[in-house]
């Protein structure tokens, strides 16, 4: 058994989560629906069947999830193709350290696998990962455990022996339900008390990932929770 870390993509490795709340709202407005920022934030990493059900709950049965989602993907891709994508702070340093210290790394994302692979290649970090697994190919996305269970299966690892690194509540719930030890690096919102109880650690950035995995004790600031 090798030490294994499975990363979420958007908001964890690449700085794209902030765009989802913008373009979900724009896509909804394009189809005549007014989505609040709080509602858009709840959609982070939310997969099938949960996202379609929640959107119909908010906006009624006339809400065409597939049409709105595809339009959101289109306008967000157009924007990112213009402005480019960036790594989250210390992402490459963390991956270098993992590789140098005998860890395996993988990605478990709600983004389509082809798009995720393309983005990782653009940023020059695709070769760090043994597997890139997408919830888009599974019956249930996050917060169900399926994508993490599938990633562990592909890696030949027991979930309880793996760490997950996530930025969003839905991602945390997915990894926790699968039995992984969850390290949260919050992007848009910090964890509440209930979510914090499910965390192995909560750190301000990927800079602290090495310390968590090494079992070092650090005094972390910004009111983040620490669980060892």
C-alpha cells in the first residue's frame, strides 16, 4: 500500500470555483430565472441527481437543468479560454512534495474527464496524477460517495487508507461518506460546525498540506479548525 491523496479539481487545485457562481447565475438568467449568489454557492460540486432536483425545487418543473447546465458550460469555457486558468496557491509545490515523498495522487472531480485532463495539461501538472476520475460518468455525483469509491477502486486502494483534499461542502460530504480522511481547504466558504466534525483537518491553503500529512503540529490562524 502506498500513501494516496485524492484531490478535487475546481477550487482545490485550480482557481475556477469562483467562476461557477458567476456563470450559473448568468445561465439561469439567460433562461429567465433569477438565481441568488447563495443558491449558486450551494451548487458547488453538486452532481446528478441532486442538482437537477434542487434546481426544480427552487425554480419549478419548467427548469431545464440540462439546457441551463450546457449553456453555463459554454459561456464559462469561453471566458476561461480568454482569461486562462490558474493554479490555486501552492498547488504545484504540494504535488512536488507528494511525488518526492512516495505518495500517489489522483483527481476526483465533477468536471467532465476530458475537460479536467485538458486543464491539468494546460497547467503542466497532469503527469502528477495516477488517475483522473469524473463523477459525470457515474450515476450519482457528489455529495454521494461514488466518485471517491470509484477513484479508490481504480487505484486499488482501501478508502480508509486515503486522504481527500476538498474545498466545498458537497465534496467533503462525498469523500467522508466514502470513508476517506478529509482535508478541507475552503475556497468560497468556511465549514460550519457540523461539517467541521467530518474533517481530518481544515487548512488555509495547500501550503499546510505537507504538515498535515507529516503529522506536524502547527498553529493555524484565520479561525480554521484543526483535527489530528
